[in-house]
């Protein structure tokens, strides 16, 4: 079985009709969902983009030991295992964080191609002057925005944009690799992550009469501090327009599989890493980044449902009917799922060697490695697809990194199968140092504007998570917290990262 894995960054699950009343127009994904296994309760594990990819590649929850960082040298990855087992593995990506700044998430693929220019990518230096689409005060990190505007200044048509270029490269690869026995094609597109600048015909589907600032790369935080309600509505229109563009080009990739006769032997997976807030809880974005005393200060937001819940659909070869799966599943489950699709998950270990390059001198060394299936945290989804079971776990844990010992950063959301969500930030002593994350200072808890105290919500009766019922359900909150700490221990979280999370309050 071949595998095509399509990752669309920041794609909210409620864009799609298969999850209820859709927020965006996605005809190709709607058609795909009618022929696929649709997971109604798929959740992120580690947050955000890069930690999520580490979860996907290793099958382990990375937030317990890592933060936003390069691919660890000792990580045993999905493409490494597949390549060692005779698969051809190819990465097609415009997501800049995977390869930029030496992050090396392409390391174990047989081949990879980086479609340059997206968001933070230091690619082009001209034109010198660029036109701002909005007041600079409404733009998050104007330096990055200016870089993006230079990178995209040459565009003339829709096909010049990132998702189209990435999908076209993937289609070309499929044409050139029709004779491969087995392959994994990983297509990683950053859209509909901001900056949002889809072709106008997509925007006109959602907001044809808008004439104000185009806030394509908004400040993360409480929207009333920098934007009007009308501007937030237009931001959401730009986002949905870009989601519709992603939908179209996902369809182009499916058409290419059909055209080449590959669909009959190829599993196709559509997924995302997290969502985005457009005014929910007063926020735009997925965190809060504010300027204090001339420094950019980072604060994690609570992982509310539009952020933590993700779309996940898997179409198996020959599948023509939708199957809806209510079980709780998470990002690390996809690694063992794809291994089982490839026929590689057994009780045996998979061994091999990998070449380690000393980048400064170009010298290669070889180290042996051994894969131990029992060491990963993810659970294959195939038993759910084969109706051998109806559940894999009784709770999910979605989290920022735990290695920053401050409640401003270490926010988690624990969701139970009976519909409770506990938001928890740890019970930490006041941090003694600021630390660093993505070049932003970490906020002193005394200055936090996002709540850091625990909160409990009953999702069936309060899906918007508006009414905190922890005071009325302290025993229940304590029990969920106890299960959470037990889970942290089961997945091997270092003791120092659990120490100040053992108390609920």
C-alpha cells in the first residue's frame, strides 16, 4: 500500500461539512469525506507547528521532553523506518519551519523539496520597498511580514502561490515515480496559516464588499486592542478563502492519483496540526504576543476547542463509503498507523544504520539504531478502521511544552471521553528566570493576561467553553487531574517536568 499524507497547517475542523455546519466552502474535501474514515474526535498532542511534526514523525508526545526545536539527532522517525524497509519516502513542503534554521525535519526522507518563501523564510531581498496591506501596528512581527511581502512580490497568478506550487511539485513527483514499488508522499503545506493573501475570487466568496485594512498577518492577542469587529470578520474571510484554495488543490492531487491509476493502491490521509481563534474568548490567534518595555513577550493561550480539535480523514484503497469514528485519537497515533499500513508493525524490532554528518567539516559517521515499537506513545488507528475496537483511550492530553516551568507557557487541556475538559497550567513557584522561546521573552505570571488558574468545562452542554464549573465539581476536577498526572508518568515524562504539576491548585 502506498501512502499520501496531506498536512494543511492551521486548518480548523469546523471548515468542513462532515463536522457539522461548515464555516468554509470545501467541495473537494466534502467529496473526499464521503469516501473516507472521518474521525470526529481527533486532537493535537504537542502544540504548535514544529512540536506537532515531531509527534507525527516519532509517534511520541514531544511536549514532555522538547520544545520548538530541531529534529533530535537520536529520534527514530517514520520515514527512517519506511526507507529502511524498502519504501521510497518523499517530502514536499512549503512549511518553512521544518527545514529553515537547521531544523532538519527532512532528514530521513529519501528525497525532499522545499518550496521557498512562506512566512518567516529568509529568501528574497528585493523589492526593497513593499506596500503594507494594513496599519503596521495591526501586524504581528512587521519584519517577518515584510520578508513575506518580498518573497511573494513576483506572483502573477494563483499557481504561483504556495499550496499550488507544493501540490504541483507533488503531482510531478507522482508522475516521475509511477514505477516505485511502495512510497510515502508527505505533502506539508502551511496554508491556511497566516499570512492570508489568497486570490481575490476566493475572497469574494466570503466578503466581497470589504474595503478596509487587509490584516493578513494579525497581532496575536485580544482583538479589541488592535482591530475592529469588522476587521476581525474580514480576517476570518481571508482565512476561509485560503482554506477554500487548499481544498481546490487537494482535489488536484486526488485527480492526479486517479489519472495515474494510483488511487486503487494508495491510502490518503488529510490532517492538520491545530486551529486558530477568530474572536472566540476575545482572542485572535493561538497565543498572546505583546510588547512590554520594548520587548516582545510570549504567553500561551488556553487550548480551546477550535485550536486543539483537528480534522482527520483517512481514505483506504477501494473505500467508497464514509465511516464516522467517534473514538478519541491524537497526532502521535498517525505514525504507528502508517507503519501498520505499510505492514511493518510487529512485535519484532526494526534495525539499521543512519549517517550522521558533521556539518562543519562534511565528515560522515554511521550509528546503529533499533526501533522498539513498545516505546512509542501513539496507537495505530487500524483496529478502529477494521471494527476490532471502538476506543483507544479514555482521555486526550493537548499541551504546550512542559520544559518551561511557568504557568504562562505550560498550558494543557485534558479532554475525557465523557465530554469534560480541564484546562491546567501547573502549580509552579514563581520562575527565577525569563528563559527564551522563539526569541520572545516569557511573561512574568504577575503580568499574565490569559488565565493561569485551572478551569473545568462540560463540552456537551457548553461547547464554547464559556462557563467554568470547577467550583461545583472539585472532586471531578481532582480526579481528571489525577488521571492526567498518571498519564504523564506512563509516557515517561521526566520527573522535573511533573514535579510542579502534581497539585491541581
